[in-house]
C-alpha cells in the first residue's frame, strides 16, 4: 500500500481540494491526476507517483489540505523509486529534474522552445502547450516570471500600495482624522512585498507542470537555427520563441559604488536613504520616487528632457507635477548629471548647471536595454539591431523561419501586457492559426500618485500628424466620487475623430487612472464613438463616470457641467 500525500506546494497551506479524479477501485497509471488543489494563484493536479489501484480516498471536494496530508491510498506492485510513494511535487525542482527528452527518429526535443520565462515567455509557452505543442521553457533564474513578477510590475505595485496608504492617512489629517507619524519597519515591509512575488512565481511552476511544459534552468545561447545550448545540454527545436527581455540601462562614468542602485536594488533596500537622487523622470523612476517619498526619504528627480514622462501629454503630467513638487526636495528638468563622486559621507553629484549636492543613494532609472546581443542570436542568423532589439513582423516572426521574438526584446513599448499578448500570437502562429498582433492601442500607466494613464493617439501625436480631432476634458473637481476621495486633482481627456466622433485616444490622471483606462481601450478596439460611451450606463458615484462624462461633453449631452457648444449631429 502507498499513501499519496500532498507534495511540497511552496508557501501554500490549507489549500482546498477542488476536484477528485478517482474513486476506490479505479486503476491508475503513473502521472494520472488524482486530485486537484487550488492555491491563490493556481490550480495544481497531484499525480499518481506509481501505477496501482485506488484503495481508499482520504479527501473529498472542499477539504483543506497542506503539505504531507494523505490524499489517496494506492495498492501498488512496488514501492516505487522513492519508496514512500510521495507524489511528485508540482515544484520547479521536480520539473527541472525530468530527464531530458531525447530526439526520437531524428525529431527535435520540442516543437517549441521558449527562451526566457518572463511574462512574455511563460504566456507563450503555456499557450503553445494548450494548443497541443510539445514545449520547453528555458530560464536562467530559479524563479519563473522574469522582470515583471520578480523585480518589476508586481513588487513595485506592492510597495506603491504601501505608499498610497501612508499618503491617504496623511491626507485625512486635514479632514479631522490624525494618526501619528508612520513608523517604517523595513524588514517586514520588504518581506510582505516578497511574499506577494513568491505567491505568483510559485504558482507559475505549478502551471508549467500541469501543462507538461518542461522547464530547463540555465543560460541559453543559440547554436544554430534549430538548436541552443543550456548549461552544456543541446536543446533542439522546430520553432523557437525568443523572450529574453531586457535589463536596466546604465550610465557611463558612474563610480562602482553599492549606493548607486537600479530599480531592482530600489525594490529591496537594506535601509531608507535620507536623501535620494533619482536619475530619470520616466515611469520607473517616478514610481520608485513615489515609494521613497512616502517612506520618508527626501527625493530629488533629475530629468534630461523638459517634461517628466516625456512620451505623455503635458496636461496629464501637470497634476502629478503639482503634487510632487510640493513633496519632493527638487525636480530638475532639462538637467544632466555631469559627474558623481563617491565620498565617505555620500555621493557628491554635479549637475549640468554646475550645482552640486550630496545624496545617500542614487537610483539610476534611465530606461532599459533589450537583451538581443546577449543570446548569440546571430549564430542562428537572427537579425538584431544595434540597440539589441530583434525586428519582427506582425506575426512575431524574425527574419529566420521558425524563430519568433516577443516582449521587451522586440521594438515597441516595454510593457508586460504587450509581451503577454505577443506571446500568445507567436504560439498561435506556430500552431497554424491565422492571427497577428493587431492591437489598436497598448495602454501605458505610471502608478505614481496621482496615477497617469493613456492609450491610443496622444494629443501631441495628433497635433504633429495633423489629425483632425476633437478633445473633451472632464475635470475631476466636478466628480462627486473624486471629491469624496479628497482627490479632485484628476482629469479625464478623450480625443475623438472630428468627422466620425470615434474615439482616437484617451488620457487620465488621478487615483486609479490605471484601472480606468481599460474601458477606453475597449472602446477604441470596438470603434466606439462618443455616444456609445456616453450612453453606456456607468455606476454612480464612480471615477469611471468621468469617462462617460467626457464622452457626454463630446456628444453635447453633459449635465454635470455646462455643455460645451453643441456640435453638429449631436443628440438633441
Ligand atoms: C521596476 C519595474 C516596474 C515595471 N512595472 C511595470 C508595470 O507596472 N506594468 C508593465 O506593463 N510593465 C512594467 N515593467 C516592465 C515589464 O517588467 C516588462 O515589460 C516585462 O517584464 C517584459 O517581459 P518579457 O517577458 O519580455 O521579458 P523579461 O521579464 O525581461 O523576461 C525575460 C526572461 O528571460 C530570461 N533570460 C534572458 N536571457 C536568457 C538566457 N540567455 N537564457 C535563459 N534565460 C534568459 C530572464 O532571466 C528573464 O526571466 C516594469 C519594469 C520594471 C523594471
């Protein structure tokens, strides 16, 4: 008899059994699923470690179990390789330990090899597997999830939530509710952020296993158009999806000093700097500035260009700049860092206007560099441009048949949602589907305070390209919901095509702008016009109404403000 127990399921305990696949008397083969468990992130099958007959079920749907709980008793012919009948754990290690598939009859190891397990790579691999393709996912780090899950989107947003809580408490001070100054205990705060990351990345390993995606750990390099090496092993493939991502760009001539950090370092501080200099007024720099400001650091931001987040319309940046200029020590636009001198007392910085100041930490947030030159792509004949990007067509095909590329390593905005969508397209194209990446808009969000979000055509682009557009802006000072949140500082701007009144672009600044922008992306994809949006009943009172109100302004039907001059053809 063999008792099948819950294997190592990472940090999860007390997880529910959501499905039982066998009954007493059933014959099972090795790897047949016995029960399915559900963690916060993923469902995972517990497979039979050995072939045999189910003698007894120790659990039913709804029971909660943890590592070691007995699930099923199997009558088996042998005690199996481990002797204890423990189910193979759905963990990264077990996936890694699977023997390498050997080519059979001249075939390849996999129909699809995905290089890099970031958001783009794991999405592509999982979609390929779901489409029935034999898939291998290669990742140099132990944890799956790449930059976004480990050192990007997810940990930064966890810390930004902490920052928002601190700011909200402060804001209530003038409204009759006063707390003391926050006491920041860095270790549990960073521990909590890491627990969020661990939950997500742990779930990915289970999802890979459930889909029978083989995960190989190690640094991969191309050997040719149908092979790559990973830690001495040659992996052959019919198709490859390059999803090797990007890394933080650096500045030349900076001293080698641990007090100079990139975004990864900023997400795991060992102490809070009294004075922080952020080099780069883009999204990543400003998000980290938001965190450190809330945690109590004196923050200075230096930006080379004449606007923070230069790719965004200036009217959307204004409310952000107004708020942070009252909170930060300094915001220096059109300013360059000329030199940094590492001194015992701090990092002495000289700016292009010859001013000097000393900081405890410097965060370098000057963009990201694609990893195209780090994977020997040329050996496979794949074109890589001088910046490290791999050019692709709308089906994510590189110049080499059978080799695709997605995510940060291909041109376009370096955003996780773009990488994921491209990953799906690449997998579907390989599976023979007639699809291409044809998104009409890829939304951008700065999760600063206030948040800034935009999608589609920006007003600056409309002006530059001479598009005939109509703009409507609904100020949040007229939104009951925004006022109730104490945050009437936002605005919602919609751009419509003058003739058709179809939505062309949108920009929102204010709390939760990142969530609100999604509706406008859908409207753009569905070719909605102002009346489609305005006539859609939005719940009241919500910030989402500001989108409908801006559309009502375009349709000439706004009642919460005085209507702008009616336009021809508007609803009477
Ligand atoms: C601080 C920060 C915050 C961010 N916040 C957001 C956000 O809020 N929203 C958003 O949309 N985007 C955000 N981003 C950007 C987002 O993280 C990236 O766009 C996304 O991670 C790109 O995914 P990817 O799969 O293309 O590449 P990556 O996430 O870079 O993954 C590539 C993977 O390939 C692996 N790899 C590389 N070379 C090799 C090799 N030779 N062998 C084996 N493995 C290899 C890497 O280890 C990595 O795991 C943020 C980025 C940062 C740095």
